C-alpha cells in the first residue's frame, strides 16, 4: 500500500482575507466578500458598469511584499502574486521557508485563464491607444505557468513544476497531480493549489455576456438563485509523504486520501450526473468516505441553476440514504467563484472546518428549491457544529471537467 | 541633478524593483543589479512617459547610471527642440 500523504501547510488569499485563518474566520462567521462595485474599462471602453464581485483588496500586494521582504510592484500579474502569497503562507506553516527546497520538491498550481489583467492592459494599448508596442514583459506575466515559475524561483523548487488548466477545477487537478507525483516517487513534497484574477472590467463583461453571473449575490442551492459571482485570489496546501513530514518533525494538519477525475464529454456549460458522481466516487473510495456516518462536503455550489441541481442530485445518487446526514457547505456564497483557485480555497476552508468541528454557513439562501432538496445544507447565518472527520471537495468545471478531492482530519 | 533626472531614476527604481537609495549615478548598470529584462521594462516605461524612442542598442550594462540618464536627457531634449 502506498504511503499516506499529509497536509502540513495551508495558505489562502481572497476577498475574505490575506491568510488561511482570515479566510476561515470570515467563512465561519458568515461574512461575505461580495459587493456591488464599479468596473471601469477606461477611456477607450464603454461606460463603467456596476457588477457584484469579490475582488482581492489592494492591500494584498504590500502585505505580500512585507512577507517576502522585497518589492514585487507590477512585476507579476495579480494572479501570480496571489499564488505566491498563498504558497508563502503554506510553506511557512509547514516550516519549509529558508533553504532552497531543491529537486525533491514540486510546485503544481492551476488557473483558468492566465494573466487577464495584463492582457487587457496590452490590448487597451493596441486597440484603444493604437500603440505599436505593449509592455515587454507581457508574455511572462500573462502565461498560465507564471504563478508556478514565481513560486519555484522564490522558494528554490527545482523538481517538477507546472500549471494545470481545467477552468473551475484547475486547482483540484493541481492537488491531485501533486499527490500523484509524490506517490509515483517523483517528489517528496509539493506545494499545490491555484490562483486566479479575473475580476477585471473585461473579465466581468465576459461572464456577464455569458449570462452566468448573478445580478445580486451567489445563492447556492437556493430557490431564486440566478448565477455565480466572480471572485479572485489564491490558495495552496503543502502535501508530503508521511515519513518525510515525520522525519523533519512537521505537524500533520490532515491526510490526503484520494482524488477522482472525470470528463462529461458532453457540453460546454451543462453538467452531467454521471460525470459528477464518477469523480466523487473515485475520490471517496480509497479513504472509505462512502462508509462514514458524516462527511463534510465542500460543494462546488456555484449558485447557477444547472450546477446546483446536478450537484445535489449527484450527492444523493452517490451517498443514498446517508446523503441527508452529510453537511454540505458552499462558501462561494462568501468568497465568490475563484475559478481556477476555488477548489484549493474550499479545501483550505474545509480542512479548517474539520479541525474546528464547525461547518461554515451557506449565505444568501432564500428558501428551498425542490430540485436541491434531500441534502443537508448548512444554512446561515452562523456556523454549525459537526462531527465529520472527513472532507470531500468538489470542482465541476465548464467544458465538463470534474475533479473531487478527499481528506481526513489529522 | 535636475528634477527630470531624479524622475528618470525614480522610473528605473520602480521598473527594475531596485531600492532607490542604491541608484548611485556613478555605478554601472551591472553593479546595481539591473539585468537585461529589467532594462527592457525601464526603456518601455521611459518611452511611454516622454513619448520618445530609444534604440535597442542605446545602453550596455557597463554604462553608468549617470551616462544612461544623460543619453535619455538628450533624446527628450531632441524631441522638444
């Protein structure tokens, strides 16, 4: 049997705060990071428009610079800066800062779309200002692997380093890949997760044009829900071979016990029951979660009509009679949808919830939708005491790409 | 130094993420840690701000900061003339 993998560090930055603890505390206390605010595309675009969204506060950059003890300025797109901030916190908690981490360390981070803000600026110059040149570092700032390169350079990680992309499941796939690399013997430890910074004038317009965005807020599994809310940020965990963690005296925060992946191979925006159930089942089986009396489920829970009814049906289909006993949280109602970073942030908040014995509340709930009934939604305004010792994190992406992760409390 | 020269050094500090206090006009670019990637960012920012064009081979890393500022001054003055 393969050696167990332990989580020894966690980091997170989102509209809810700049650390894992701040994110957990806000989610636990029912604080939302979502608010209606102007998104002004500048003098070459259409008029400014108000959208509900959950961007990261500007003070994140000075906080990161203070943590690293050096200037970052505009040398990184925000999506890479968020990744670096989360990775720094996670490695700090794991007591892995200081010496370069070397070739037995990996960094795998997911994102959905790359450095959109940098790209928007470049295109404003070309198409708005009719300039012939864009910033010479546009490519290295935009590229989807910029976050992992920034992390590798900062922490001296010379083993496997790459990005994963599967839209809203990107960071779940990253964590699953990191675990697989360690299990395959290609690394002893990894920092894994994801980041995204799509809460830009162009990003918001694109989501709005798709008709996927709520006009008010994210209301997972609720009657009257009308869509997702764009959030942004980064989240990361440190995964290690158990013997590696023990040898250096690291404290296990939780155990990683499985991942499941599937593709619907069906539709760009409509999910399938089979795809969701397959990913969840594969994730649950190795760690025995299907037999647990209580599993904390960190739902994908986007607040869109289609996802939430499909996910509720998938939970009922997989867990049968037990489904009604598994508390279901959906913290996108607080931090918005961080796209490629969502699964990692929900894993961090979920692991904090397991440790605290408290499930964070679903916000914005207006009333029961019969199509989402039969699962145990944790409704606000306050956190609920739970007995669960295991966590299932779901990520079901546009394009039909699914990935679920399973953990056990330490 | 003129206020414009101070401004140019501010831009260099900002774009190359170098501590402003370390930007001694007598120091060579290579000695203050300004690499080729930093240099393209600096050139881009200065071209933007002053509406000038700086040829690719205008500077080498063995130039001093003072020499670089003097060359840029000349280009800005040439444009204004």
